[in-house]
C-alpha cells in the first residue's frame, strides 16, 4: 500500500503530459503561488519534499495536524456534490459511512442518485460513543429498519469504531468481499469518520513488527469539511480505496457551533445516559443548545443521551423562556447567544427518541406531548427509540 503524495498525470489541451501534485492530507491540488488559496505550500518546502520523496501536506493540513487550527475554505455545497456525482458514473463499491451518534443527521438525501446502481455497504461508525450495554445485533436490526425507511438498500450494514482494531479488520474483510476487484469510494456526510476509518485501514495494512503504529496519513479533525477532494489510496496495482469530501448537512448542530464547542457534538468517550423523572410542566435544558419541554402526560423517566460534559438544567416550563433569555451562555452554556430558538411540538405514543441533530437525544418511554427547541437551522426529528 503506497501512501506517498499523489501525483496525477493529466493530458492538457495541447496533449502534453502535465503533473498535478495533491496534498495527501486533504486531496487538494498543491500550489506555491497564492498563500491565501487552498493547497498552498511554500516552494522551498515543496522542493525539499520532492527531493526526499516525502509525503506532501498543504499549509492548511499542516496547521490542522500540528496546531488543530482550521483555515476556512471557500468550497460550496455544490462543489462537493459535483465531485460526488462523478462516482455515479463508475463501476465501484460504495461505502456509506454514518455516525451512529447522529444517525439521522448523517443520512445523505438521494444517495442512490449520486452513486448510480453501484453496490452499497453501510458502515455505522463511532460505536464506542454509545453505551456498551447496547448489543450489536439490536443496533444492526435498528439500523436496517432505519435504512430501509430512508429508501436505502445496502448489501450489508457493519457497526464499527475506527479506534477498534477488530472492527477495522472485519471492515477490511467485508470491503474485500463486496468490492469484487473494483474501486471503493468512501462517502458520507462531514465528520462521520470516513478519513479516520481509512487511516485505520492503512495502519492495519502497513503495520509490521518494526512499525506497529504508523502516523495518520489523511488529515482528520473535529471541524466539518476537513477533506477537500478525492484521496486515492491504492489497494493493489489497478484499484484503490478513495476518501471523498463529506457532504454538508446544514441541519447538523456542528455547523453552528464555535470551534471550542465542537467537542460536544463529537464525544470521545462512551456517553453515560441520565434519566430524569419529570411531571408535566417541567423543562430540561441541555446547555443552552437544546431545550425539552414535557407538556402533557403521566409522570415518567426521560433519558438524555448527550456528551457527558453537557450541563443539564431542570426547571419549570413556566418561566423557561425568561430563564434562557437571561442566562444563555452562562448558567445555560454552551449556547449560541443571539440565535433564535425554534420550537417544535410532538404528540408521542411512547418508546420514541426526540433527536437534536448531532447533539444527542431524549428517550420518551410513554405517551406524552413534548416540545423540542433548537437554534434556528438545526434539525429536530423523532424516531423509534434506539435504546
Ligand atoms: N469517538 C469516535 N470518534 C471518531 C471515530 N471516528 C472518527 N472520530 C472523530 O470524528 C471526527 C471527524 O473525523 P474525520 O475522519 O475527520 O471525519 P470525515 O468523515 O473524514 O470528515 P470530513 O473530511 O469533514 O468529511 C474526528 O474528531 C475523529 O477523531 C470513532 O470511531 N469514534
Ligand atoms: Mg475526511
């Protein structure tokens, strides 16, 4: 498996060969002219890397990898979609990665349109975030039901954690089984862990006794939109596994948060569910980012599945709006101060999750009328309870 800088040879208009250098971290074309534009690498550094036949990273990747600092890009949603439409024209295996912690937010609308009639393998990543007590069989059945409801017909559904070596080995075996000698395109919404999974595959495939844990080849980060173009990692002489830029789903909380608050939507540890016995007329605030009102129904235990560091505040429904207006960003933190909170009411039959896209969900065990509030633009959906 060769992972050095990607050199793509293209024929230009005059039918002469020209070489295109790409950053191995994000897939963007390397250039030495414009400091502010994507793919910038100072010419001295480029020369040195070429002489030493070293992996080549653009300045944006360098900053992300070493200082965890993001440089905003000017790519639009259409740019990303255009790239992905090319995949529909290939005969390949499509691996659709979704984030189990944000399953609804990571579904791609019209995925079949983008990928043509190609075989689809669904990979539900970030298993390590959900409670260990949740059995993989139960989870897989739930995923199958949800995928089918969304019009997806994957050949198979795998549950993985990019951090778990055994999951990665199983993923590699399944990819080999389903790809039947074809290229593999790894697609999905931003931040689901596509690049992290491919890095884990590279590590597994290249690990040796002398080199048990090599460094991550592809740049990954908590910031949505890390990968900017296709990145080809050869699987054999003819075929490759290809990382792709994530599709931007504007309804996800991550697109509205400040960089320092992104940790709440990308938990690193297993979440510990918390149950609250509420009477009707009570409200829960999850930081200042989500609000849950219990309007009508019998007293019951509502369970919150959120990052362990999200501060939960319980209060009376009456007066909750004033409390938010006074204390958003202080008592109720983190918050998007100044954002309009939008209310959605639901009449539920029981065993339902009220999902705040990307941030987490509240499990409602019995019949109840509830309202969910989120900053304007963020999606709220209800679904059959996962747990
Ligand atoms: N807890 C947990 N975090 C993960 C896992 N896989 C990836 N992550 C984290 O999720 C975030 C996004 O990972 P990336 O691999 O950059 O996601 P991506 O899908 O390539 O994102 P784009 O390039 O923006 O489309 C990073 O903070 C990763 O560390 C996992 O299995 N478990
Ligand atoms: Mg990526």
